[in-house]
C-alpha cells in the first residue's frame, strides 16, 4: 500500500492507547448499545452514510460479535486471525480481502502494531446502487452479493486471496484514499470504485478460499455460475458434473439448493440475456444470434424468448431501437 496512506492508518488510536495502558477488554459502548454484541452501523457511520472505514483495533482480542451491516476487511500490512461462527479459522494476510455476511459471528485474535487492517463498514443498500454497474443480470455477481446479504448458514464469508492481483490492489487503495479524504462527489466515486472492484472479483472466483465442509455447496455454485458465464454456448451439465467429480443428480441438487434455480434455468437465462444484448447492440440477423447464444432450434428459441419477454425477438429489437432513437 501507498506509504502516505499507511502513515495515516498506522498511528495508535485513542481506543488502542487505553488498551496499551491497561484496559483488558474492548469498550463495547463504542460499538453497540444492546446487550448482545452486535456492532451497530449507527455507531460506526455518520447519518446518511452508506459506507465508511475504520482501522481494526490492535493489541487485544476482539470478542465474537455480529454486525448489522456488511463488513469487508483488508490487510494493509501483517496479518490477522479470524474465528468465524465459532469453528472456522481464517488467516487474513497482507493484500487479501475478507467479506463477512452480516449474520455471521466473528472473533479476531490480538493483532500487533504492524498488523494494520481496514474495516469497510457497508450498509446493504450500498450494493443496490453498485449492482447496476455490473453486467446486466449477471447470475454470478448477483450470487456473490446475495451471499453477503442473506441469512444463511452456508457461505457466511468470502475470503479472497488476491494480494498479487494489481487491479484489485489499486481499486482497494483508491477506495481507502477516497473514504479518508471524502471529496465533494465521494459517494459516486465510492460506488463506481466498488462496482469496478466487484467486476474484478467476479473474474477471480478461483481465488476464494473456503475451509468449512458446509461451504461445499457455495463453492460448487460459484464454479457452476462461472462455467455458465464463460461457456454458455456449449455448456453441458453432464460435462460439468464430470469436471467437478459429481454425479449429474447430486450436482443438480447442489445447484438447486444453492441458487434456487436448476442448471437448465440458469443456462437459459444467460443465453436469453446474451441474446437481448446482441439484439440491441448489433445488427446481426436474428438467426445468427440464435446460433451464437447456443441454440440450433429457432422455433424453440422463439418460444422461450416470447415466454420470458412477452414479445418476439424482432419486436424486442424494434422496441429497444425505438427507445434509443427517442
């Protein structure tokens, strides 16, 4: 990380100074007013803010807690050890990111002076303004964001090992800088930067690490969604099942359980979304588009297209082109 940014983040805070001179536990009053240790966004964010940052409190263990917001932790230097939901140990090293679902329990072991971590405090509503930046109806990006928003036992966190991915490091650094300096148009800059960050992270799903056995379904779902995004024209459930060493029936159950949709539904949605993009962004013949998105039966394509959009492909193109001209 940039030396000037580290210089801003490294100094001992008032809270840490009290710990160094004898406080033996975290002052919960800084974080919450409830008896249960749920860190309150109202304590962490200024009124009207959807996102902010604070440095992680060092020199003492941070007891198990929840958040009523989404937390992303980034290690600037050193490392921190996290216990998630009481039994999963995650070591977050320099340059890596830990996304925490707002419903997960989270404990952090004591950090040293040079273990400098940043906590991004993010209200779920912030992502409502970020998602439209991502590819329209991208099932993979939707799944990753919903993982952080939904109350589920599976996938309560995402641990990205991306220290060597330069664009991601640059985007995180830009976001930190803007949140520290708060330019007059910082909200738009923050949303744009987070959107770009997610675009990069969607391409790095193989960098997500999971340690718990019960996160297997989540890991499989990400692989399936990425496979569909990248290979929708020729995607085949049997071939994918072989690649993942699962039977077709067990993989089908995992996909339905994790995403709420069948493989066929996910694939069809991706192909139709790509078809609408080609209809509006190109002048290619409709028969060519049908072939390009993976169908060789034009009658079947017309039938499923009209069922989803209530118009034929030609009518869809004409309507969209008319809207553009207006």
